[in-house]
């Protein structure tokens, strides 16, 4: 077992750094086994990507991780209903489930469940199909919706016992009443209730597109509910389906611990999403508070110094902070990102340090911090080394940039050329505070 683990860790190392992979593996394995992840498998994956999904999950299983799978069978069911000549009817986004519909649906759901279990077992992963006994439900509205169930409680025992036996639980979206009446449960509703009951560290949606797309069809890497949500749902390119999805995810996360995150990705990108900082897909978190501090006590200075030293892998001179004329500090609640603002020329704030741990970058905390920074300061200037990996990004953000030798000075919101010259001159002569720089 140790040997397998080693091989796998090396393999993971090829994805990014093995240090990153190891760190995530440790995090994912640190909770109770059944709380690593709930994976919701979309209909498109069931149809076109079963083996790919099984391969990705087999990989997790070999690492000793046991996700809980939840699947619907929407598209398959639509197809079956069409060929059976049963009309499809939806109300409030829910599938009206007459007895006739249920007669068609039940075997389709059983088959989908069986297909997932088979695909996993074909990859050498023990899996257990769980068709009943998880969602205790009552009829939502017999008149309007037929046999659509509203979940009353979630029974975790069947899942826990599967996980304890080393088998991946594969849960179908069926519920039943205490009298044994089987009910159709909407997959999004089931996912929400299951996630609230399990409280997993990760919630994973496996989809065909592999993430949420922006207006140019590119995957949005990270979304923070506290920072981006309001803005995002107000965009005209965010169609109603995506709005609904985001609202559901927000709802989910609102009731879970802050460290919980949602990843929307595809089967083929799942490993990269889970075991690298930058990921592959869309990561959604509740996001964290970013505070504005105008005075720092000893402890805060130390926390800031430690963050800077660790992130840049350099040492600061002991007096680095004293020598600054502080305007203020933007500080992320988790202590993983900060922007230090010093007083600059002509009362224009100078962005002295901008720091985000690599892990927090993957979560989009850097972008969130930048947004807060831009909201607070209409004018700003700073410098960066031309060789800095984020130099290109700074060039995009700045209104004006001036390169001299190894350094680029950037400015936002300043137009007067004489003033820009003064800012550039000032930025060049500033003390970096790093031990290995000339003071
Ligand atoms: N590996 C980390 C996780 O799964 C970070 C993923 C970052 N993903 C992203 N799409 N930005 O929690």
C-alpha cells in the first residue's frame, strides 16, 4: 500500500509540484473518510463520459479517498419518456411525476445507477449502488406535482457503512415515505440536502463543459460568493440557468463551514482541479472578509512579515516596517493575502506590498483583494520587477507603466505627466525592506 501511495504521489507531482499535491492529499484525508467529497454526476457525463469518470474516481480511491457519488438521470429519462410516448411536463422546474412517469423513471434511474457501479467496478473500484434508504421524503404537492418528494431527513448510515467497507456509495435521487411510497427527488434538491447532511470538505460537480463559462466562453477560474456574486448575477451574459446554479450553490455554501468549496469541473480535469493550486475548472467559495487596518499592533506586523517571507521566500530586515509611512493595510481574514499601502508623492497612495499565498491564489483571493483595493483607491502607483510572474497582469491593470532596467513602475488614475514622472522617480528609490536588497 505504501508503495502504491508513493507512485501515486509522484504521478501527482507531474501535475504541478508534488508539494502541492501532497498538501491537498493531506487536507482531503484529514477529515472523517465519508466527509471528503460529495460528487454530483451530471447527465451528460452519464451519457458520454462514464469510463472517464470511473478512471478519475478510481484514481482518488487508490489514494485512499472515498467520495460519495450522487447522480440524476434527467436526459436519459427524457429520452425514455419520449420513446414511451409519455409527455414531459415541468412545474416550478420540477418534473411532474404521475404514476405513469414513475413507471418509466424507476427503471431508468436503476439502470443509470447500475451503469455507474459497473463502470467503477470495471476499474477495480468497489462501489455500492444505493437506491433507497437515504432520502426520507413526503409528497411535495400531490395535486400539482404527483410523486415528487420533498426531503424530510437524510439517512447517512447506508453511506457510512459503504465507505467503511471501502466501497464508493453511488446514490440515486429517489426518496420514500415512511410507508414505503417511492418518490422522485429533483437532483439539485437531493444534492443540497445530501451536502448539508454530510458536510463534505469538497462538493464537486462533474459536467460536460468542465466549469462555468464567462462571456467569451472561457472557464471562470474562481468565484467568491461574498466578493463576486452580486456583480456576477447582474451581468447580462449570465443566463438564467447559470443564475439558478449560482443561487443554489450560494444557498448550499451559506449553511456549511467556511472552508467548504465547490468545484465545477470535468472528469478528465478532476485530478488537476483537486491537487493543484490553480486547479482546472471553477472553484466557488463563500469568500472571506477583507479588512482595512490603519494601525497595526506588534502581532499584526508579525503576521504580515511571516506572510511576506513565506510567500516570497525571502527575509525581511527587522526594521522594515518601522521605516514605512503607513497609509493602511488590506488584510484578508484568513491571513493569506494582504496589500500594504504607504503614503506616496502628492498624497497618492503607494502600493508597497501585494501578497497572496499560492494556495489562496487558486481560490481567487488575489483577484478579490485587488477588487477591494481598486474600490478603495482611485489613484495608486507601485513597482514590480519585469521578471515577476505577475508583471503581465500588472501591465493589464495599470493605466500607465514605465519600464526602466529590471523594474516597471505602474500607475492607476494619474494623468498628469509631470506628476507621473515624480511617482516613477519616487517608486525607484523606495526601500523594499528585503534583507538581500540594498537599503
Ligand atoms: N486544489 C484546490 C481545491 O480543489 C484548489 C482548486 C482551485 N481551482 C480553481 N478552479 N481555481 O480545493
